[in-house]
C-alpha cells in the first residue's frame, strides 16, 4: 500500500470514529435499565431513553419538546426549577452530581418514588443536563414490608407471654423478651456475653439441653422440642417445655437459634391433682362398695345381738358377753360409717348452721383433749355465712384435726382454728375437680408442728394411710374429712412442709347469711309399739330380711315379706292389707327401693313407705319433692331407731 492509500484510510477512520462512538452511546442509552432524560437549560426534554418511556407511561413523541416538570409533582417541580435557576445564575448548587429522592408522576397521574441524579454536558457551546432516574417502587414496598415485619416482630417479641431467647451459632445470648425477665426473675444483662447455662437447674441439665438443641450450624436446619428444668435466682426449680428453631436467611445461612420456653409447672401440678382426684375416686368407689356390703352384715349382727339381749334378763354373765359383742359390732359400724363418708356414700343429715357456733361449742373439749402445753386460739369471722352440712361430721372433722395437730406437736405449740368467707372465681376452681365457682365458708385448722414431707402430704387423704405408731390411729381421720367435704359440695386441702407446721382447710358451700343458730334436737322418746299394724318387708338379702321380720314382730307389728320390688308390687296388687312398706334401696330385679316407693305412692297412696340403706348414692335418683317427703332409715340401726322411724312414718301418713 502506498502513502496515498494510507492517507486515505486515516482520513476515512477519522471520519468514521465519531459515528461509531455515537452509535455506541446510542446503544448504551437505548439498553440502559435506568431511565435517562436529557434537558436543555430551559428544562425542555431533548432526549429520552426507552426505560424512561416505560417508567412514566408516555410515548417518546409525547415527551420530546415538553418541559420536564410534567414528570414531577408540583413541589418537586418547583424545587427543581429553583435549583436550576441558582445553578445557571451562580454556578453554586448541590444539584449537580448529587442524587436525591423525588416523587414522579406517571401519565395516568399516579405518583411513585424515584431516585434522581443529574449531570451536565455541553455541545457546541450549548449546556444540557442529563437526569438518571431509578424507580424506587419495589424498594419502597420492600422497605415498608420490612418495617411492618419489624413492628410485628417487636409486638410479638414484647407481648409473648412465654420467655424467648435468641442466641447466635456459638450459643451466646443476643436478646431476650420481657416475659423472660418476668418468668425467670432475672434481667437480660445477667446473660450478656454468656450462654443460657445460668438459667438451667445445673450444668448437666444445660449440657443435655445443648446437645438436643445445637446441631452443627452450617449443615443442618430444623426445629424440635423437649422438656428441661430451669432454676430461678431464688433457687426455685421448675420444668419448662422448650421449642427450638434455627434462624436462617433465605439463602440458608444459619444465624443462630430461637428458643421459646413455657413454664409447665402449673400444668404438672394440675395433672398431679387430677391423678390424685381420680385415685381418690377409685379408692372411694372400692371402699364405699365394701362398706355397703359390710353394713348389711353388721345390720344382721347388731340386730340379732339386740334380740338376744332382750331374752337374757337375769343372766348377767351371758348379758355381759352379749353386750361386749354388741359394742364390738357398733365399733365396726362406726368404722363402716367412716368408710362410707370417705367414699361419699354416707347419708348426711344436713341442716343450715353457723360454723362459729360449733367451733365455740367444741373449744372446752378441744382444750381438754390436746393438753395444756398447746396454746389454742380462734380467728372467727364476725359475718360468717351459713353452710348446709351434717353437724355431726363438722364436729368430727374439727376434733380429728385438733387431735392430729396435738400428735404433731409432742413438745407443745400453737393451734389456730379460723373461719372466713371465700369467693372462688372460675379461674380459682380450675385446678380442683368437681368444685364449682361461688361463695364458700372456709374452716381451717393450723398447727406449728413438725409438718409433712411431700410424699406424706400427697397421700394424707387416703384411707388407712397413717404415719402414726401402730395402734395410735386407723388412718381414716383425714380420709373421712375429705369425703365429707366433697360430698357436701366442697373441698379439702392440706398445706404443709417439714418444720413449718400444717394447715388443713375445708371449703363448704355458703347458703345464707350469718346469725342462724343450730337447731337443738329433741330428746329421744319411749319406744313405740306396732299395735298389730301390717308391714311388708322388702329385702333381697335373706339374713337381713329374716332379722327385720323378727325385729318387727318383737315391736308388735304383723309382717309379710318379699325378696324384691316386683314381688312386693304383686302382693300389694293382690289386695293384701298393708299399712307400710319397709324396703331396702339397693335391690336387683330392675326395681330398686326408690322405684318401689314411687310405684306405691302412685298406685297405693294409702300405704306408707320407709326406705333403709347405708348407701347415699342410691338416693340421688330422688327428686327434690320426693327427698322432702321420703323417710329414710340409715343402716345399721338400733331397735329403738327402727321403732321410732316406723311410728313417725305411720303417723305422718295417717295425718
């Protein structure tokens, strides 16, 4: 190639180079992701790229030659004009080279956030300005979403009722919520730059928890739950259910752990109370069933001994033997009575009483019983409400508790008997099965004795459980009190600790206002005679039935017998001249004593009915009207009780 050719190539290259550069700049402008707008010094749009066209919704033709202010809201447009004016006049403005956030206006009038950066250039002595625009709509939405999530997290974090612990991959505590401070009794500073080990019962418990919780950070993910034991600064240990989850980024990078800890000591306590109640109920059913059968045996034994005693006048030796046998049978009857009370199957003879009157009436007996080395005092509410209970059971309860307190204070001490009104809300009775909310009268007996260890307190209400020496207690005192309270619609509790004494509380339903005095019962009258009136004895137990026939004959009644309710109705339907039906309650054959009494009242209204049982549960089928009118004789009974009960029933029926 000669020199002329080379010169021509250089000339062509120089001419082509600006064109190539322009094409290159045009390609950049057309493909840029950001919106680019060029304006002249008066604010007229000279150039706009496709990204800006898409961003604002105008066509390129609609924008070229228009003032750039159409793309900004009025406030930003005014500020933009002010900036440009100052710059063109003084050359001193922060508008050039510094980005700022403005509000753009699309063709449809919608506003949106955008970032604006402005640059300056000159062509042919004319000044132009280039604006680079970035739509911030998605970023703003992401920021708003982040703010919302942060606010939501803060509300949950602050208001969550259970402790929350956030730690990093090295198990160092980063944050705890307010509930942590409340439940654990320590502030967040106590765990600063530390693992959670101080909140656990001991180091071994922490190591077990850490092994269950902390898997290798980079590889694994997931969550789990387990039970751990924690310790408060005061030394109190409590169980907690721990739910652990790993904190990871969307890219699965692990940042640490989040652990939710729920104090389950209340749940454990309620579970134990429910199991205790179920165990007591099962024992009560077994005990009550045995006592019911034993009652029939004692009825036969006592009745026959009484009949024998009537025939032994003049023979003192045999009479003494019979009397000793009767006393032993009566002791068995009292034992059975206590078993039935525990099993809540005793027939309670209730009336409205003021507990204060009974406590005051027993004080002299209590002081004589427990000795002079024990100081006895009372704290009785002056406005104590009435309660409807069996007065005999109340006296038995107070005396039993006083004797137990005496035995717990062999070297002397203090005994306090207290009464007060109590109202239990729904939340207060949640942990006591079968206890309804409402008003109660509380009778508590407290001592300063040696107290009970937890394993003894847990079984204190069980029948035949006793820590006393052999021969010093039957183990039925507290069991009887518990059964009496539950059958009365109340509850019994024990608070005790070794070396801190014992308090037993009875909660009995309140039914009225203070001031009513206990009713004084009339003295027993002479044994009435049957005067030949006819009684139909209904009893499925042959021995008990034969004894009843002998007893009634001895009292001067004419008797007939039936082994069940069906047979009794057949006898009555056949036209037998019967004045009174004397029936056991619990009988086989589909018709029990309660059913029989209803049939007799409906079909044979001139015939009186007396029911006998030692089993209170069988009487629950009586409605309120029937309970008020039905006479019931509790087994085992004496001959004099039988005579008075039958005479009362006949007299009431005749009137």
